[in-house]
């Protein structure tokens, strides 16, 4: 086995470890978010992370309709209908109609929803800062190589998904 194959194998093993660690961390994210809601005295939070991300999408783009949310989040319209129904039920969003379009419903976040929205934004900013601190150990040239790899591999995965191959 040549040096090129050896390093490719090591990169593949490292990539798999990264994916598994990321999955494990993602699994704890909602628990962490729930604890922060308790610390921030936000009552009634028992939704999943996808619902938080839908709320975030609404908060960033309000007023927004179900079709636009589904497209932006790459989820089915049925999923968005179910999630927005829960968000309406807990009082974190409202549904309205714009004056010029009586057929389509649009969502906005309520003051209670804004609390969740702001907390979610804060968590993303903290995660971004943590990521930037981690990247400080790399030179600009190394960062460009990492960027190049991530863009290329993301396109590779997207192409495989479009072709119907195993993602």
C-alpha cells in the first residue's frame, strides 16, 4: 500500500469519526437548548430542533408562507404544516393574511417566540465564535485547503443524492 493510499485511508477514517462525533453532538443539542430555556425562564418548551429551526426561519424572513419555509429548509410542505401547527398551538407564531393576497397565510413570530428565536441566535453566535477559535490554529493556506475540500465534498454529496445513490 503506497503512501497516497495510506493517507487516503487515514483521511477516510478521520472523516467517519468526525461524522459520528457530529451526530452524537447533534443528538445532545436539543437537550442543551431545553436546559437553556429553563435557565432563561422560558416556559413550555417541548419541541424538537426542527421546530426551533422553522421558528428561526420565520423570524429571519417574516412574513413568510409555508411554501417558502419548505423551500428554504428543504422539508415537505406537510412537515411545515405540522410544525407550524405546533408553533401556533404553543403561541410562538401567528398566522395572518397580507392585504393583497387573501388566499395565502403568512407566519410571524410572537413576543414569546422571539425569546426562543433570540436564544437560538445567541447559541449560533456562540458556536460560530467557538468554531473561529478552533480555526485559529491553522494558517491561511491551510484554511483555504480546508475550504476547498469542504466545498468540493459538499458538491460530491449533493450530486450523489441527486443521482439517488446512498448518501
